[in-house]
């Protein structure tokens, strides 16, 4: 069985992910649902080992064997893939995320117009949050694409691995990959000021050091875009504050209240007409929100979003309700993804 053919098949079937495990047929995730690829044989341990030998060079294979986990950016034809290698019960497991050959646009993703206003800011801190597989990387790519097309900036991205590859247009775009171009996100951020950036894109904030560096970079006159695995704006702010030791939490509240531009919380939901559609909550940092962050009144953030519709804010629940009312999603999907299910019929 040829791994490149399997990757190509996943792209042709419009799958978001390809799962390869010993003892099972290749599995595709299409519109959020897992199913076996018809007509393909069950994979064996030698199959998985042969895939590793094709995809990884000797140095990468040694790293995978030593660390038991490895991430790789890979291309077959017109498609790129983010491939994760791991072990389960001493067998190799490979999961490949399919990445479109075209950089997405904000219009393609149905992003609200207020997001363009955030991206036009010369400095600030914009966060995209949500669970795994909700399209955070695609949203980041659309944002970088917009900046690249609309203004002259030096854009530096720190990624693990590089997913969408950008062709410089109005901007200079420098894409750095973890493991080959930098040792860690924290190390990459530490030296990034010497690279004269205007815009910094951080694929994922993973620890206190990278979060602290991202906030500081936003403070020093840069536009910083990053992601977190959180479900809501309030949880995102809580997560950032709580990762710091107690004696630093007052300081980070003050910093965050000043540099935060906005938070986009999103999920991908099954669409009635087929495919998936994004539901998004949007927080814009205005005077009221900044004051709540400074005072640590994070529980009141949702109320501030509800009353901030005039500046483009919307709760995730409200957007899900709108998608249900316009016939984009069914009632069960709406109820399963809302925090306050009572508001669906309100």
C-alpha cells in the first residue's frame, strides 16, 4: 500500500483527516464523521513502518523513535498535510490533516467584518480559540492572507509544522517551523524582535513562557495572532491568567486588559445541506471588557459580549441560535453545542 496514494485519496474524498492504525482499514474523517475507506485492506505493522520510512528521513525517524511522537509538514501534488506520528500499544499510529492547496480568505470563511478592523490595527493581541479540529489554523491562515494582501508588513509565523504556505504579496512573509527552524516556540519568540516583525503569528501558545512572550510582544508595538484550546472568551482569559503564578496574576490582568484586541471562539457544526459551518463567538476589547479583566471579574465577560453587539460582539450561543433559525443546522446540533439551551426558543 502506498502512503502517497492514501494521502491523495483523503484529499480527493474531501476528508479533513486520515487515520492509519494497525489492524484497521484506513479511516477518513469527512464532515466530522469517521468511516473506513471502502475497498482498502486492513493495515499491518509492516505497512505502518513502511509509511514511516517513506515520510521521514533518518534523522526524523530517529527522533520519532526516541520521543515516541513527531509532527511533520508534507506535500503530495497540490495538497499539504500536517502529519502526526505516535505509538499506541507499541504500534505506530499516523494521523494526517489535509490542508487545502489554496490559502483561505476571510470571505471564504464567513468571518464578520469586524475582524478586518482588528487586523487593520498596527498592534494588538488577537486570539482564535476552540477545540481540536474546529478550524483555528484555517482562520489564522485567512487572517495572514488578508494582511499579506492589504498592507506592507513583515509577517513572521512560528508553526508546528508549517501548514499553509504563503506567497508574499504586499507583505514579506517569513515562516518558521518548530524543530527545523527553531528549538521551541518560546525560543523563537525570544529572538523574534531582532527580525524586525510587524505581525507575528504563533500557531499555538503552549506554556507560560510563550504566553508571556506573546503578551509582551503585543505590548511593544506588534500585532500578535495566536491560538488556544479553549471554548469561550471567558475561559480563554481565565486560562491565560491562571497559568501565571499568583504573584504575577495582577500584572498579567493589567497587561492583558491593555493589549487584547479580540477573541474569536469557534466550532465547526454539521450543516443541513452538507459539509460543516463555523459558529463563532466574538469578543472585542472595549473599555467595559478591559475593566472586567483588570478587576478579575471574568464571569461577567459573557454579559459584556451580549451588550456589545453595537461594536460587533456576539456570543457563541447567539450565533448558534441564528444558524438554527436560518436553517443552516438542525435543532439537535444547536442544543448539543449551546451553553444555555433555554435561549434557543427565547
